[in-house]
């Protein structure tokens, strides 16, 4: 049993219309700790009827929630934020137990996610409209921004907590209601958030959580005509399917999908900063983030020095159970993730790459893998085209700025990119030329609730965070009032 200060945060059933629903004949799913294989809870999964009930409850709750003054919705969101912060230690333990990331990283994820409730609690008060100069003295033209309605959210396992506030906070701030399906591997953080939503006074039906089979619960959320908006974070493959399905009922969609992030290290970079940034970007969450560096390009003049210093830093990373002191790298989420990393590694080696750090499964067994660096990577390798989503860093060589930009953009994805240089003019040239939604310059970390996060091309549609994030949950209504002249 997971030791928590408040054991009532560990839940094992769907949260629908403000109640925990655990039928006797529930479809059970063991939720396990990837570091040990130990069962954390036997989860009662939601079925299609539960998804429908949650959607209908969201629909019933919508008029009262959207009619509340923004200032009142703001207060509830702020209370939710305060409760998350007050319970950060328990929430981090739940997250590490179900997902594997080291405890300090889990804590960081909880606080990062919570900050979206704080931010959008403020934005709830600022959903402004517009007036437009009319073409006739007899008219007044106005624009109202109104909540889109019932929203469905579907989230992945790699950020079991933070992906939820990025959606729920702007949606609820805008006056929408939401039904969430978390990833089956990591439903417990979502359920703990639901418990805190109830304590914060979020009314029944406004935020429900229905963990369950993707083909059943996920399907209902996207197909049900009551749902007006689907907000999804996950793979491009699934996002594409959901977008097609949402077309049947013309739902608005926001998609945060896969990435294939390049890191460019120019000859004029501060190598220490570049090494630090590349490690931070590549090895966060054991390489299992959508913004993780997937391809590292170093310019010829500093290539050897960069590879040497980078591989030294990577070899020094401590691998272990995320609950152990000093651990920086936990296990991968499952065996399939290990196999994909192995497949990309063996393909790179077969095509001539050299292993300069790590290179195999970790002695700890299970799904632990050594943080790995290969040099001599080339564009024909799998690692150049596919998201590895594991702790494998390939280093490619380039000669010119023009070549680096071309290589970086040579992907169907367009989420995050990074480059390191001390040349101010180059910062502008390269920053503007990279075809990505996010560009980190001289840093491997950029996420912040006040900045827009999202991708272009096959990495998605829409933005989360910042004042732009709330637009995803609002419709624009144009009011033309005539007959003003006496
Ligand atoms: P995934 O397989 O696409 O799953 C994501 C979510 O979709 C899960 O809740 C999953 O449910 C659900 N799902 C799967 N098939 C579905 C279907 N047919 N209908 C409805 N729902 C369905 O992705 P993942 O492996 O969990 O996450 C990793 C991917 O997410 C990577 O590609 C990563 O780059 C991307 N990601 C993107 C961002 C971003 O902000 N752009 C952030 C984080 C992750 P089950 O768990 O029940 O299968």
C-alpha cells in the first residue's frame, strides 16, 4: 500500500457527477508501479454507460456553471490550486508510483500543472468581448466570447497530472464543463485531482473523470453529440483518428501530438550551456516527453568536444527507483517502450553509429535502460525520423547554418526545437526559420503556464497555456443590434 499523509487521495473508481462510482461487476484493471511491478490499486474502469452518464452530467451542470460570474469560477479554481499545492507531497508520491519518474521531478510536474489553475483563475475574470464600429448609425456591433459547452479531454501517461490542468483550467475558467479520460497506465493522478476538485467546491458534473478502455470510453467521448470540443494530448497516430471521428459531429478539436525535436549546437555556442540544455531536454522523464530532444546536431568545429562532454554528463546520470534519494532516471513506462528504444539503437549501430555512453538495458532489470548516446548518426537512421520516446540521444554532424536548418525542418513534426549559439544575429535567423511551435534558445527547458505551448504540422492544432489557451474553449458570437436611431 502506498504510504500517503492523506490516503483518501488514492482512488480506485471513476468520479462521475461528484460521486465515486464502483459497481460490483466493474471491469477491473490493475494499476502497477513500473519500477517494481507492484499493484497499486485494482481500478474499476468506466464502461460506455459511465462515459454517457458523465457527459450527461456535464451537460446538466453547464448552464449553472457558465452563468456563474467569472469572479466566482475564479475563486473555485484558485481553491483547487491551493489544495493541490497543500497536497503536493502526496500527489508526487502517487505520480512517481504510477509513472516511475523521480520524486523531485514528479513534484515539479505537480506544481507546474497546478500553476495552470492559478493562471486561469485570473483569466476567468478577463474573458472580454469587443465592440466594432458599425457601418450604419442605426446599428451597434458587438462580439461576445462564450463557453463552447461540454468538453472531452483525453490525456497520456507521460505527464499524468500536468496535462490535465492545461486543459481543465482554461475550459472551466471559460465556463465549460469537462469529462476526462486519463491514460490507462496512469489514472491515479487524475482521480486524486478529481477528489481535490470536489473539496474545492467544483460543482458535481463540472469535472468528471472516467478511466477506461480507449476503444469504449475514448470512443464515446469523441462520438457523443453532446460533446462540443475534444482536447487531446497523445500520439499523432491516435490524434489523427480522433480528428477524423470528431468530424462526424463537427466538434472543435485541440491536438497536442508527438514531436521529433532537433537540438542544434553551433560552433559559437557555450558548450557547457549546450551540454546542460541537451541533457535536460533529452533525459527529462527518461526521454519520454513530447518535447524531448530526439536529434542532436553539432557543428563540425565543436562536434568531438560536444560529444565527449555530453556523453560524460549522460554517463553520470543516476538510474533507479524514483522513490530513492538522488535518482535522476527512473524506469521506462513499459516493455514496449524499452523495445522501441532498443530498435532505434540497433538500427543506428547497424548503420554505422558508435555507442559512446550506455547502450543497453540497465542492470536493475525490468524496464530500466541506461541513458545512451551514439555519435556518427545519419539522416537514414530511424532516430532521424521517428520519435524514440526513450533515453537514446543520437548526435549528428553538420557544417553550415543553412544545412542545420534544413536538417532540423526535415520532419513531419513541428512541436519543440532548440539551438545553442552566442551570435545574436543567428538567434533571429535560426529562430525565425525553424518550423516548430516552440523554439528554445540557449536552454533545454521552456515550459511556463503564461506562455503558449503547442505544435505545427503533424504535432497538432491549438495552444495550451497563456491568454491564447482559453480561446480554445470559447466561441465567438457576433451581435448586430439595429434600430438604434429614433
Ligand atoms: P496515445 O497512445 O496516443 O494515448 C493517449 C491517450 O489516448 C490515452 O488516454 C489513450 O488511452 C487514448 N487513446 C488511445 N487510443 C484511443 C482511441 N482510439 N480513442 C480514444 N482515445 C484513445 O499516446 P501515449 O503513448 O499515451 O503518449 C505518448 C505520446 O503523447 C507521444 O507521441 C508524445 O509525444 C505525445 N505527447 C504530446 C504532448 C504535447 O503536448 N504535444 C505532451 C505529452 C505527450 P489508453 O491509455 O487507455 O490507451
